[in-house]
C-alpha cells in the first residue's frame, strides 16, 4: 500500500498525473484502501496459519493510521461535494485563486432559430444561471457563457465539446438544454441569457444557479435549488418550487404559488392570490396583495382576504398593517402585531403576545397562552365583549364594560353602545387590555418618581435584603 501511494504522489510531483485527478479519485475511492488493507491482513493470517506461527496484529500505530485515513477520506468526500464555483463567487475569488481541483476555462456560444406562435419554452440547466427576457420578433436567441473546470486547456476543450447547449422542438414545446449534466462530477457551469416572444409560457428546471424572468404574458413555472429566483412584470400565473432558495417577486397580474423550502421571500404588487406552502427558514415579506394570502407551514397557518399594506413574518414575529378579513391565523412562539385590520378575525397563538388594532369591527376571537393580549377598538364602535384572563388581569378604556379581577382570573363582559359584533378573548398566563384606538397614539404617562428609602434610626443596623 505504501508503494502504491508513493507511486501516485511521485507521478503527481512529476506532473505526469494531475493533482486534481488525484484529489478526485481519493475523494471517491478512498474506501478501496481499507478493503485492500483488510485483504492483505486476511492473506497474512492465512499464511501464518499454514506456517504454524502467530499472525501479526495491526498494532497501535496501525489503528491510528486507519482512523486518520477514515477521517481524511470523509473530509475529502465532503469537500468534493461542495459547490466550489458558488463558493468562489460568494467570496469574490478569481479563477486562479483556488485551483486544488483544477483550473477554470471560459467559453461562449450563441444559438438562434424561429419560435413559432403558440409555443412554450422549457429550460433545463443543471448548473448555471438562467435569464429570460422578451424579444421583439418571432425568434429565440440564446447566449451561453460557460465555465469548465479542468486540469489542462485540452481537457477543458474536450469537455466543452461534450457539453454543447442544445435547442430541440417537439410539437409546440421548444426545449433549451444547457447540457451541463454530461460533465458528471466535473465542474461545468453554463449561464443562459434567453430572449423569446412575450406571450410564450416558460418552464424552467434549475438545480444550482439564479433564475430571472422579466416580461411575460404566459404562465411561468420554475423549479430551483440553492439559488435566487426573481420574476417581475408577469401577466400569467407564477408557480415556484424551491429547495433552499430565495425569491423576489413583483408586478404579477395573476396568482402566485410558492412551495417547498425557501429562505428569504419577498413578494409585492400581486393582483391575484398568493399561496405559500412549505417551510420558510428566514423571513417572508408581502406587500400589496389584491385577492388574499394563504400561508401554510409547520408553525403557522394563515388566511386573509387582502393586504393593501405590508406583512413581515420571521421566526419570532409577525407584523402587518392594512389587512382585510376574514383573517384566520394559527401560530405559536410569535409576537403578533396587526394594525388596520378590517372584518372578521380569529387568532390562535401561544408563547407570544398579541396586539390587534381594528379599523372596522367584525366578529373577533383571540385565543392566547403565555403572553399579553391588547385589542384596540374604534372609539365609537358598538360591540359585545366576553373576555377571560386566567392568571392575569383585564383592563379597559370602555366604562360600559364590567371587569372583575378576583381569584387569579380576570373576567370582562358587557355591551358597548348599541351592541354589534362579538369580541371573544381568552388568555392563559397573561393579561388582557381592551383599549380605544385613540389611546394608542397618546404618549405614555411619566412614571412616578420612586420614594427614597428611609435610613435606619440612630443606633440601629440596616436590615439585610436580597438583590
């Protein structure tokens, strides 16, 4: 085994075997060394038995060498699976700054042909960015910028020839295939700039890279992993299937569907419905959604009829303004602050506070646990209240309400004005406040100055206290 390893490293030092190939082979085939070692030890054991002598063991040094080989092999395998091109771009390294797995060589290509009316575009790019814009004629134009990782120029030229992008037509479907998957484990990145007639629908499948679509009348369907997706000026429906991706969407005249696992989500100016279904690990920002929002995740279930303001949701907070009900929200471990809410409201929360500012009353129900509840109601509104705070107290600005804060449970009931919508509030381990909207803008009262403690009388020692 030492002879084999020494021979490989000698060939690497002499330049007869590229170091990139050595690293690639070791990262994928290092378990063969363990198998070879085991076979040798079995042969040694059988030879010792035939000779009638005791077989030699591995020894302490051998054990440490095996452990070192395993750790080194696992580290090399994980390193080979990293997206070194994305890492280089992220930390702004040049092509020659990190060449342990070879050099990067750049190529360009241009494709063009007729694009028939009524056709749709399918784009397949396993590794690289995709940018789709509108053209002014009945042509499809594809500009390709390719980066090939190889040890030598000749090797890169060969791999470039094997991974030429292709345009194919089947019926009314035009497919652009970047063909990077032919490169296998070797790094081939192809960025595609595509222009087609505005009316065409577009389907994009992209595993590693950013996707941008601007100016479409047809429907858009994008699948993306480990990238950033942006879409704007879209008149058709927009469907996104994501895996560890971020999105930025704006100016959509129809519905938007987002599913999968996303990081940052920013959606604004949508005339249709926004439907988000999946896991969202960082933040979700929504603005000006015409026909409502449906949000489903493992922690939060939310529906609202419209959003003329903004909504900002992250792991610990949900804040929004100018929402149209009916609003249904069920979540946990979030502090909720909603302003300018119109219509019916139903909120369920635990391990967080709820602050609700109502513009126009509808039937309102709040169920909360382990946090305070504050409800702000228009000053001259009529409503019927039924509130209960277990292990908490109830406070109100409305004199017509009856408040009882005895026996560790606050109870608030009554009718304000001529009655109207029912407001039902239930809270455990937290207080409830029913305030007038005008009180929300009043400056807080100055706290009273604390009284100075009296000193001990002459001849007395001070009484010890706990901090």
